[in-house]
């Protein structure tokens, strides 16, 4: 994984140094920041391929840091490091655009697996990424992260593009919820399921101007992305 730049925000410098050494031994390039303000400044100055953010930090906590980063950077994947395992914290983290969550204490190999999984998921697939995709009355442009209907253009996030591409690729067939979670996030758990529900609700709103498009719930199974076939 050479060439992958990681921002590590961790106020426990002993843990931070250990993680930095471990990840650099695995071929990553790591910049360690000891508080949220330093991490925000660093994130604004240099591009990173992934960010590891401790939740509890001085000057600026991880949630505030992620929120500030997402104001200008909606694409770089974020993994939260936390000593808490509260459901509310996890839901808040995913709501801020986190791609994963790991609870302290954790095994370094577990973190490495999550990093690899997140990088794999967030690397755009070549299929369809350079093509516009018709979805009923809409034109979906993954490259420019846009949905257009009757001349009105709406920008969507990179994660929304990834999920919409998945729905498009599996249109008009039953999509199993647990498989969708594994394919998009690498695992199936309650918190990711809640995050997926939020995205599905957004897409129902985004696509409401074409009544022929429906995202149908299949009880205890998943969804069907109903899109009329072009004639």
C-alpha cells in the first residue's frame, strides 16, 4: 500500500507513535497530530487518502474535527478511534460521514483490516464511473457527482454516488440488505444499517420527481430499486 497517506489524530502520543510505526512498517505514510486543531490545520494543508480520528481529544474533539473537515472535504474516508462503544456515538459518527469505527483497546491487525477494507470500498470502480446513467427521467453522472432531471441539477456526495451505483447495478431485482451492507461497508451491523436507511430516505427524496421510480422495502430481506426499463 505504498503511496497511501494517512492522517492520524491521537492525543495519546504513546499510542499514536505505536500506530504510526506499525502503519509505516506496513508501507503507509503517516502524519501524527496530537490534538484536533493541529489535525484540522494539517488536513487543510495537505491531501490524505484516509484519516484516523480519535474521538476524545483536546482543543477539538474528533466529531467536531470531522464536521469541520467535511465542510470542504466530503470524499476522504474517515475511521473514528474511540474508547466508547455507545450506540449514540456510533450513529453520530456515521452521520458525520465516517466510513468506519473502531473501539479501544483494539488489535493493530484489526485496524489494518479496517483500513484496507475502507480503502478498497472508497476507491471508485471503473465500471460506469465515466459514463452517464439514465435512471427514469434522471441522468446520473457519477464522475461529476450529479443527478439531473428536466434541466435541474443536484450535486450528491461521493458515498451517495457509490450507493446509487450499487442500486443501479442491481435495479429491478431484490437487493439483500445484509449483502448490500457488506459490499458497501465491508460488514453488516446495526449502526451501518441505520446509516443505510438514511441514505435510502435521501434517494427517495432525490428521485421523487419521477413517480415511476420507487425504492421498495422487502420485509426482512432488503430493497427493490424499481426503475422502468427504457422502451
